[in-house]
């Protein structure tokens, strides 16, 4: 049990979830290492949602509402950290969730599917024995995408995505929205909208914003998108990190 | 097999060593997460030894040569990443290696001892059934230190150390030298010398520097120490990280 008054309580709770998920066989071998990288970057942005992350959330919500076939793609870490909120977002959007693993095994897919369904997911794609299409530019099993999900989607929310795949999705004409704490990652740079924030904070904020914006007319939503510049957004995140360091005194 | 021309080859090799060590039961549950944090910080300093890390290495070498009872303390991650070089440093210094685990189990201690001995370690302390002394200010098994090792030591090299323990060692009058990629960590701030570098690069550099300096007279070595300022050293590391971000364009 982590004491609630511990100065790093939130971070330690997330770490415990990741350790648990690893023991439960939901994560790939190096998923805990990826989580550690995220911890470091989160620390550098101050472990809270920045103003420009909030603007990125708004653009993400607008794109998801405007989409004809939005899909929420999840991996092991996203499931371990924030499955309930992922399901809530998927239900709010009436968008399917697709399980999309970098190191795919039927066992991990099955476990993740079970968790998502327990949390109330209505439409889980990317499972075994399902019709898959191929995402051009990727090799092996990583090229597979659910025919009714990412393959067909016009807008894909893919938190914590690998750079090669993010690039391939963009090359295949998808509008890619990602959540990535490293503003310099290939995924962050390639995506149409990059929310530089922790998934546990960003996902519920997207749901909130979708609820807020979904009665707007199309012109208003398109204006939000047109006014959003992802390069500028990433530049602002870099400045925050740079400032964290410049202001600190050891 | 990681292809040698992969742009992140070195980093991926280290990651593979950590994953292997985790499977072999050498690491604690959250050790991979700690490795990931290190990856992020290493990325931010450019994945090479900086000029000020080299100065810290020189100060560390001087302190270790001047010590009456130097000890090299290792944990699971250090063993997984750099055991051969640790053994070489220990033999060069004629200083014992002490196994010092945050989540101590007899199984992990035994496995780490075996690896170090296979790599040629002559004097491995901190093993089971050994006379231990108590480091004041720490609770439970974490307070134990080998009577002939850290307990007696005047100078302790403790790479990748936890903040509570680093503080307790300093409070117990030890000269603490650490290797820590996060210049803002409590361990980094508390230690007498903090080498802000990856252990796999820093440990062999310390050995080299010990060989270079060990024929210097005492006055010369004391001058090196007197001219070293750890706050200034950490501040320079922060500036490098801050600059990495300030100069990058997304």
C-alpha cells in the first residue's frame, strides 16, 4: 500500500498498476521500460496537464467528433493504466476499441479483451480470428489492422504508439491523434494532433471535451482544427521542459 | 538480434540486457521502470559522456584512491548492465564489491554474487550469513550494511542509489560517489560527487582515471577534490538538458 500523503503518490500508483499488469501477463517484456521513460518525461512537464496539452485535447475531440469512422486503439500499457476511461471514451464516441499490440500474442490479446469487456466495452476489435486488412508500409503481424476498425478508420486515436506504425498510419491517409509524453518522438512529430500528457490525465479530458463540443456545428469544429498547429504545440511542450531545467537549482 | 546499424543500437542492447536480467530473476519488480527513466534522461544528455561528467569522474577517482576503505556497492541493474567493468574497477582499486539491494531477497543476492564471481570478483560482500552493521536513519533490512564493507567504508561508490539511502550514508559520515542520470534526484543532490552519465560509460572511465591518477601524490589528489563543486557540476548537466530542448525543433 502506498501512503496517500507520499509526495509521489500518483506516480507510484501508476507504477504499481504497470507492475501488476506485467505480472498478469498483459505487457510485453520491455513495456515497463517504456513506462519508466514516460515517468521521466512526465516529471519534466510537471506531472500536470499543460495549457497547450489542453488545446491539443480540444483539437483531438473536434477531429474525433467530425470523424466518420473513429477508432480508439489500445496497447498493453494503455489498458493497464487507464482501461476504464478508455471504455468511457469509446462509449461516448460510439467508436470501437481496437487492440493493437507491438509484440502480439493471442494470450495477451485475450487478457486485454477480457479487461476491456469487464470495464463495459461494447465493441472490441483487433481480437483473434477476425478479418484483418493490411496497413501498407509495415512488415509482419504489425501490419494487420481490423477490417472494421483501424483499416477502415479515418481518424485513429493511438496513445503510446511506436514511430514506424504512426508513420505508416499517416502514410495510409489516417488522421492520427496520439498521446505521447516525449515531444521529440517520431510518433509525436508525425501525428496530426499530439497530446503531450500522461494518458491517465489525457483520456478523461478528451471524453469531457467530446461531451462539451459534440453539439457544435461542423463549421465550428473545423475552425478548431484549422486553428490547431501541431508543430507549434510540440514547440510549446519543449519550452516547458527546457524551462523546468533552466529554472531548477541543484 | 539487434542490427548493428540500428540508430539506437547501444540503447537497445542495454534494454535487452535489462529484459534478460529480469527474466533471470536478478531484478526487482520495478527495476525495468527505473531503467526506462534512465533511458529518457540519457537521451536528453545526448547519450554520451559530457565534459562535466568527465570532471566528476576525475574527482570520483581521486576520492577512491585517497580512501582508506573504499567500497563499490552494486544493485541488480548495475550488475545486469555493467558487471564486468564493476569487477575490473573493484580489482583495480583492491576494493570489495558489496551487494546492496533495495528489495532484498536471498535468491537475488545469490544470483548476483554468482555473476560477479564468474566475472572475476575477488571479494563480494553483502551476501547472506555475513556479519552486518546498521546504517543509522534507515529502517528494516535496508539499514544493513556489511561490517567489512559499507559499514566500515569511508568512501562508497553507489551507482543508481535510492534517495533515502544516499542521504543516510552521507549522514553516517561516508563520502558518497554516485552515478545518476537525473541531476535533480535526491541522490544526485546529496552525494559528494555525482557523475551524471550512464553507468555503462562511467564505470570504465573511473577505472581508467584511477589508473592514470594513482601515482599522483596526496596533495595533487586533494587539489582535484578541492576544485570539484558538485552543485556546479549538476547545474552544468541541467544546462545541457535544457539546451537539448531549447535547440530542438519539432
